C-alpha cells in the first residue's frame, strides 16, 4: 500500500493500492493520467483494492461510485515516481584488515550490508592460494534494509600449511524489485598462514 497515496519505486515493481472509503462504494477505479486505469475489487471489509506494475513516472486518481449512482472522479492526484534501485553496500567490520593466522585457527568474520529496499542474502566467500572460491551463507534477517552477521573460516578444515594465503570477502544480494536483484562485494582481505 502506498504511504499517503504517492508511489516511489523502481520500474517493474508491483504496486497494490487499498482504498478505505467513507460510506459504501459499489465500485472503484484507479484512473491514470495517461487515460488508462485499473478496476478495484471490493472486499468484505468494505475496502477496495487493485494493483499494477510501475513502468514510468505519472499520476493516478481514485474514482468511486456508490449504490445510489453517485460518482467521484477523485479530487486528489497521487504521484508515481520511478526511482533507481541501488545495489547493496557491504563491508567487513571485523577483521577488516590482512592478518597472520595459525593453520588451526578459526577466523570469525563480521559483516554489515545495507540496501535501499532490503537484503536477500549475505555470504562469506574465501579461497586458498587463489583457487576455487568457497562460500558460506551468513545468517541474517531477510527483507531488512540493514543487517549484520558473521561467518567463520575454519582453517584446519582447509588443510592449509604455513606460507599459504587465504583470501576472503563478503558479498550481499538485494531483494529483486521489479527486475533482477543486484550483488555487491566488500573489499578483499588476506590471511597469511604462519607456523
């Protein structure tokens, strides 16, 4: 439901409008400035609802009709503004630096991800000697605009020897809003395995 009627969302976003009318309307319609419209469906609780997919900037009015044939074309114009869906921002909070580790160490990596519409998933990604990347999902609450979580790199399980470097970073994916979701990566850091 748009907050106050105006809609600000990326192109392709599905929008649903619920109208809470005074009195008992029989029918309603969302009338767009370009001459098109969407019929509203009545619910048992007296509300009317309808939706559409945002394609461009514009505006709409809510037109209602009651049982006595009284009609309103909608006195208030609500605006539709297409906004960009920015990629998430992700950063490692701890340890946010290169460091030396032992071959048996467990390294906890804490990260934060922020997005204008919500985070879908966060992963810790690491690689031994520039080899194939391995990833582990970091448990974070879904659909939040700012999340913090941590994952662990178990060096003993990787079988690393002194002199080896393990690289790591965190990637975050945002919620798909009308299109594909986008992904962002933190800076990359290195763990140098020492005897």
